């Protein structure tokens, strides 16, 4: 295995360009340099405290006299001269369980989730990590820990974003013992909260077609586990958590600790409350079936676990996350381009199309103001159903007798750029690629191979598979003027075998596959810097901060029903920026649930994210084209606010709510857009008054409705104070009604 090379690639992904924050060691006698050639013996003898400040946050860690590394504070920024709590002295063996460890090895009486668990070749499984040295760096700090006896070194990396106070943490585990050992659990670290029995956990759960449903539950004694065992991020849980101080925390008030993992494979986050009401959150690789044999001299990096603190409720949490992702995570950070309005042909054509069909759709898409035309699945080899052709990446000669160029030229002549769907990690059994390389798939030798959507997963841990994918994508993108790839992945792992690896290295697939995937994507982006990519996985099966570092947008769900999307989008924005949240306007009745909605309702639902159109334009009436043209023109005016602004979830669509409303305010506060949705009116009750937030009280804003009219008596202009306190009355009636209004400072 090429651990170093792979880990080197991973390091490239960790683009944590963070500067300008204040950080210091309260006492650092004898501090040693990270990465000394010979591992020094643990030798702490004096207490030390290190402090990191950024945004409105202080994070502090301390070393006990014995050498244990503990969290001493994570919360609102403290005064520069405030005394920091001392680390807790740990005397008798099991007292260690009452102390907030930063990165616990499994050993020495530790009973909670460890960050690192190792089996050594002699059968020893005891690991006690003590402080060795630390190093202050321009962008953060590192702390080196070492087992009290063996040459197992762990370097903890800390990087805090100066603007938002979001801290990125990960660990490098190094084997200097001279013999291989087996890592059975490797986490990025532990987040420790102040002791309390009143915490409330929020998390995102779902399934295919029903992703990102926000759930709330008290943090109770024991463990709550959020995870994916699927090899990919998964639809079931987002690798994200938010923990509020208590159940009274709202969108606007109260302290919230939050975090997200940057990993696109199997992951796990555990929220644990111990018997002393100490709450800790541990996260990183999923220990389920984990087994990473680390050869002497090699290292393993854990994923980055980002964490932050918001003082003013969930709204501020989302603002911090969004600012951080736009400025630090996305490939084009710190200045990602505004997302173009795209058209995608999937729901219009399915697998049934040719060059002419696509060109006619492109004509119509261009006529309503679409900026990017994307051809979805079915353009290549023999792929006319989902049962064949996947893996053979050349244009279907019957459908595209002269290749893709004529269609792309046509799209360009209409003033749009061109995007293409690919699913590089997968292969149909009925394909030339599978016939030639049946051993390239993830499977166990001699065991049945489970198919899903008639396809297998190619093992991206294999360099030859990475090369195959890079070669065909390189050819496709260099021979055709392609601005955008929609990168799909429509199934999870099953039978996670890696037949080319030796038995003791097989389980490395959980890490090596994802590193292979990141390697292909980052190499592609390096070769084609202007190429943009969307992460899709049968809807929202691969959305996380790791993939968002390499892709410009994500597809939250295959469920395009505009009403269901309100709660999917609501959940999504708790963890991720609306900029990357693709949202298509599709047909009515919707294919997913048969629900009929007006075109205006569909547009307004989608205009809360990155707008796309996925309807069958061949069925549209002239009135539909006129509505769409007008809505897209409006969207282009407001997309800066929606994609870059500050989001306020004014009324939640969750839990069967009959109404919902969001507002996006431009960063400079000079404009805002308010969306309002009515599910079904009863007894002629009027739609409740909506109260915008985040406006400048003394500034005068004019109001302009989108998609309807405001009631007579609504002033054409009024102060921010008026709109925020008097509110806006949207005259919504009936079922699935929607309207929006733009407020613009005079
Ligand atoms: C699943 C995606 O989520 C859809 O949007 C579409 O691209 C299909 N795959 C195509 O097979």
C-alpha cells in the first residue's frame, strides 16, 4: 500500500487557509518541534494551556502534569486576560473517564468512545497518549502525543477560521514502532461541552427522496450514533450535528455548538453523555469493519472535523457555516462564482432521446434565459435503459453519429454553456468494461455480487481504476467544450472486498476508495481549472464538507416535488450553504408523488436555492414560457442574496406546518427577498403576517411582489423597522400557493 502517497494527496485536500487569529500558549516550557526524527519520550511535568481565538470563539486545551491533553474551554470568546480553567488532575486510573480528553487512546481505563484504538502484533491493545510537544503555526497549532511506552505518535492539527471561529481538527497517526499494527478505530478528535444534562441534539436524517429531515431530541445518558456504513456519505444521516444549550434555544437566541465531518465515505459521529453528565462528540472514520494496518514509518490521516459555536441560535449557526463554506471550503473559495441557471434533461427525456431531441430542448431552455444546458444519463454506449452500458464512455453512435460536438456547438450558439452527466465509479454487468475487468468491482472472491440498479461499484482504491476514470474524463473534457459535469453515484457498497489486496489490508478499502475518488476529482480539477462539478448520488447521497471541497454544487434529492422540497431545503440549510443547493423546477403533477402545483409555486420553491429547470419544455404552453422567462429574470436579480446572503428561516415547514417562509438578506443589508408558502387554507383563515429580519431599521425599503400581488394598503416603501415590526401580508389562498417580495433600499 502507498500510504504516504495517498496521505499526501489527502493533505492537499485540506486547504485550511486560515490566518490572522490570536493564539498563544499560557505556559510552554520545553516545547518541542513537531516531526522530530526520533520520537521523544513523553515528558510533561508542568501544566500548560494553549488558547485559540477566532471570530467570537475561544478554544483552549490544557496538558496535565501527568501529560494528559484535555479540553479546558470551547465557547464564546473570553477576555484576553481571563484565567482559563486548569486541566483536571487525574489520579486513580478510572478518574480519567471524568476528564474531557482531546484525543483519547483506548487504554489506561478509558471507557468512553476512544479516538484511537490499536491492536499491536504482540496482542497488546493498551494505548495511553501523553503530550510530547506542540508547535504554534501561522494558521493554527499542532500538538504531538505519544503512547507512554510505544512509538505510536499522534499529531493533532488545529486550524481556526479567523472570521467565523470555526475550528478544523484532524489527526495524523504515525507508526514508529518498527512493526506493523492494526488501527481499529481512528477518529478526528473529541469535542467536549460544558457539563450539563439539558442539551438538545439536532441532526439530519432521511432516505432516498426524503433527505435532510431535521430531527430534535434531548441528549440523554448513553450514546446517540449518526453514521454511514455504506462506503459513501449516505442518505440516512448528514455528517453534521448541532447541540443547543437547552430546549429554549431558538433560531434567534441561545448558544449552539455544531460540527461537520469532511469525509465522503463511511463515517460516524457519536454524541455521548456519561454518568457525570459530561457530553462529548466524537467523529471520524466509522469503526464498523474498520481495520487499517499501518506499516512501520507510515501515517494515517483522519478526516477533518469542523466545529463552531453560535451565540445567537440556529440562524447564526447557519450564517457562520455558510460564510465559512463560501470562504474556505468550496473549490472556488474565497470567491465562488454565482451559480448559473441550468436546465437538466433527465425528467424530460429519461433514457429516450437523441441529438435532435436534446437540441430542441436546448432551444426552449435558451428562450427562457437558461445559462447552462445539461444532458443527463443515456448519451453513451448502449445505455438506453439503466441495465446496460455504464462504464463505456463514448457517445452512443446511433444517438450522436457525429459525437457530442454538434449538440455542444448548438448549445453554445444559443448562448449557454454545456454540461454532461457521468457516473464514473459504476459499471453495469452488461458493459464492455465489466466483461474485460470483472475483478475491478468491489466484491469478495467467490461470493455472490449484489447488484443495485443493475450496477456494481468500481473499486477506486485500485490505481488502474483511477487511471481508467481519469483517462476517459480527460478525453471527454479535452475533446469537447464541457463546462460542467454532473458526477452521479447511484448505489452504495455491498460485499466490501478488495480482491487485489492481501487479507490483512482488505479493510483499508473504506479509506483508500474515498482517497481514490478525491484523487481523481482533484486531478481532474487541476487539469481543467474552469470545469465545474456537481456531486449527486441518487439524489443527496453524497453531501459533506469533503466533497464540497471538490464540487461546486450538490443535488440534494431526486424528489423534485416543490412542497416536499421545502422541508428538504429547510433541513439542508441547517448544515450547508444555500449556494450549493441545486433546485429544479419540474413538471406537474410531479413524478415522485403525483402532486399538482402551479408553475409559480414551483419556481418560488426552487428560487430559494441554486435555480435549475428540469421540466419537459415540450409540454409547456406559451403562458408557461412567459412565466418561466419572468421568474428566471427575477432570479438573476435576487440570486446574489439567495446564494450569498444571510438566510432567515422565518416560519418552518417542518412537522406538518401549514405555512412556511424564508428570507435572504444581502450581506450589505440593502436588499432582501422574502418567500411565503401556503400548504392548504382552511376556513378562510388569512395567511399569517410574515416578519422579515435583518433589515436596517432606519433605511427606507421599497417592496416589489414576485408571483402575485400584495394587498391594497401595503405601502410601496417604508422603513426597515416598519417591515420588520409591522410585517408583510401575503394574500395567499387555497392550496399550494406561494408568493415572494423583494425589498430594496432606496
Ligand atoms: C440519479 C440522479 O439523482 C438523477 O438526477 C439522474 O441523474 C439519474 N440518476 C440518472 O440516472
